[in-house]
């Protein structure tokens, strides 16, 4: 870290920005295996929150790797750095008063905990999109599991790289063959019950 840096406080802060938007800023962090439905559910969630008049921003794993994290690969070290960068970005967006939705495999508990620790109490909502590996492999929307099984992709989460499932997520979306719209609606109800919305 660079030396001789001083944090500059401003007159308008998170509370004022949130008040202007009439909402509680937070991160809704969707985690799960590739193909679990995270991005599809996140997309539906943002649409439903938008319909409720909420100010949101959606950060998706693949999209982020086209820019901010375009220099990173998929080694464990690069995965940690990927989530570190995303965590810092979500902190800024929460400070802006937004509801930030993220859709990242984020396989390591420590990395998700890092993001939680950057935020204030009740600003990090961990959502475990709990879809069995067999279902994810059957879906295989990008053909990644097939390539991983054939050895074309190394260190693929769920195959030859670990996925550390959340032990006590704020919301646990268990696979029941429901649609993404139904999952997003279930998530919104859980957020209301938890006092987040």
C-alpha cells in the first residue's frame, strides 16, 4: 500500500445517499457452482427490485472478467484476487446507497467473509444458490463442465478445485426445479422477512 495517504471525508455520506433513494444499501451476494443459476436469478432479482422502485447494480462474474478483472486467470490465487477486487467495488457501491447484486462462484469462505467484513452490520446478505453438481453438469450452459471432464480446463470449481459451501447463509435457495422468477421472488420474500427491504 502507498504511504502518505489520508482518507478525505466528504459532507455527503452513505446515510444521505441511502435516504435520497429511500432504501437500505446492501450487497446481495449469490454464490454457488457454475450452472447453479446465479446469474439468471440475479437478473430476475434485479428486475423485480427495479419494479419495486429500488436502485440496484448487478455485478456478474463473467462480465467483470471482461474489464476490471480481465488480467486474472482461474488459479486459486487469481480467484482470491478477483473476489478481493469485487469486494472493494461492492463497498463503494454500498457507500453510494445502492443495492448491489453479485453473481460469483466465489468458492472460498474466507473470500466471502472478507467482503462481509468490509461492510457494516446487516449490509452483506449471503445467498447460497444450492444446486446439485449433477444438475449443474446437466445444464452446462457454456460447455465448461464437459471441457473440465475432458481435461481441457484445469482447476474447475466442483471438478478439480474445491467449492466451500456457506454454512449459515442469510438465504438458502435450494434447488426444487423452480424457475429463476420463482427463486427471485422467494429471495425477495426472504429479504423482506429479514428486514432488508
